[in-house]
C-alpha cells in the first residue's frame, strides 16, 4: 500500500537540512520509495519534503517517518502520514 509522508521544515532550521541530507538519502534508499523529493518555497529554497512509499501498513509508514534522520534531527515543524491510492499518472 502507498503512503504519503508530508513534512514541512521548521522556519528556524537553518542549515540542518543540508547537514542531515546524506543520512536522510541513505536511510530512504533502504525502502521502496515510489517517488519523493523536497518541497520548494516561492524563492526556490527547500522547505519540506514529500515521499510516497510502499509499505504494508500505516504503522510501518509512521515508523518509517519517525526513523528518518531529518525527523530525528528535529528538522520538521509539521509532519503527516496518510494512505494514498493512485488513480492518475503512470504506474
């Protein structure tokens, strides 16, 4: 089942995203990510992230999100995990 992990960075996070990025990318590479990437603000700066991931259950998706190095570093102001059913776009 697919899940959307949606995160918004803290406004005072400064360079925390850049400092944690390599660990984050290494972490997500161990999962079946359907697609994902950074959210961008109007100035073109990274301000959050969106990941669509294939996992067996909502609990697994919540555990994935909780274990992300970005989460562990305290980067996010807002986070959510929601089940997702694709009906449009390439599969």
